[in-house]
C-alpha cells in the first residue's frame, strides 16, 4: 500500500508558513532583485560565476574525501563524484539539478557526504552533459549510461546490489527518465527507491508553472521557459522521454516526492505522485508550507525536516 496521506488544505494558506521560512524567502527574493535574472544571461557566464563563488549564493564547499570515477558514455567519459562510507550497504545514484543547463556533480559535496554517512551508501553523482551546448538527449543519455554501468558493476565495485536513485529539480526529472529507460531499453527494474526532490516532470508546463508569473523565488515562469528552451524544442515536450508525467509508470520503485507550496513546479510533484500511485507503485508526498524551489539548501526548519525525511525514506 502507498504511505501517502490526503493533503491538508491548511498547508497552502499564508498563516501556515513558519517565520524562519518567511525570512528565507524575503532574503532570497531581495537578493535576486539586485542581480540580472537568469533568463537574461548566458549559461557560460553563470557557470563561471558559480565556480568562482562570486554570485549571490555562498561559495562551493569541496570536500577532500570525494573521489572521482569515470565510466564510458555515448560521447566519451562520464565523470562520477563518489563518496564511499567505511562499509557500503547500498548505492545511491545522484543526479544534480540546474535546469539541464547549470550545475555539476561537485556542487553538492556536503549533501552527498550526508547521504553516504547516514544511509551507509556509496553515493555517485553524475556529471552529465549540459544544454544548450549538448541539448536533449545528451543529458539523459549520460545518466542512462551511468545507471547501466552501475547495475552491471555495483556488486564488484561496492559489494551490494541495493540500488537507489534521486536528485533535485532537473536531477529529479532525469532520475525518473533514467528509471523509465532502464525498464524499457534494458529490462531492468533493479532500483529500490527514487528520491525525487522538487522535480520538473512535465516540460510542456503544468498549471502552477504556467500561472506563476515573474515573481522570482529562484524560479519563475520566464526562467523555467529559458531552461526548457535550452534543453529541448517545444514540439518534443510531451514525449514521455522528455516529460515522464506522460509515461507508462508501471514497475517503478517506491518514491518520495518533496516540494514546497511556493515552488512554480508544485503541480509537477502533485501530479507525478498521483500518477505514480495510479500505476500501482508506492509513493509518498511531502509538501512544505511556503517553501520555495531549492529550499532544502537553506538553513530553516523546513529544509532540515525535509532532508531528514529523505534520509529516513532511503534508509527504509
């Protein structure tokens, strides 16, 4: 049976938003109002700024215990950022976010280490090719290749065949796409859990994305359009390999969907959770009042609670 429970309407009301969440939102919105919006910039410029730590967000934290592995992909070597605990009881394939355009595997070392230590998991994060230089299907192809390698080599490399997958934003999208490709192209349903955090599952846009407008809380409608336009042509966006909301979702692993009520991608998680269950799979839905896109990266109680719930889900 699913562990999901009916949504409480009260979590969508303004008075449900905690004070520390309000402060985070005000800080983020105020900071973003001082800089050029993402959709008015060029991807290489944003990437270089992030690597240098000169933007509005804190500098990257790179941990010395991280390892680098390389596997063969459809266009050459794919880098995997790896954290291995003393004894791995499972393997977590992580796929980073960034709208298929930004981000990298080494941008979330503290999160990857946290999962490795708390879940006794070997954690591998995939450095897939980014758009617009490498548009669809390059990124999904790389994630698929990394997953196929992991299925074949998990026991010899890490001593376990317990596999899990997950990611944030575009990483949640690519995790779902990877699971579907494994099932349909490789006859593989070996993954035991999917941790899908504020993902985009319908690139033709759900109502919450279409109706959001220009208020910038990390994402807004024009920014999501900018990311999507770089990644894939509009004519392809209801293809199930592009928008997994439209896919046959049978034989998927138990999933946890995490999202905040002030995320333009809210409907993506609401709809995908229900379709996951309707296909006969187990699913949980965790919706956090007033939380914005990417909220798990901020130091508020909701972010900490959401992270702890994800760890508990993976440990189960």
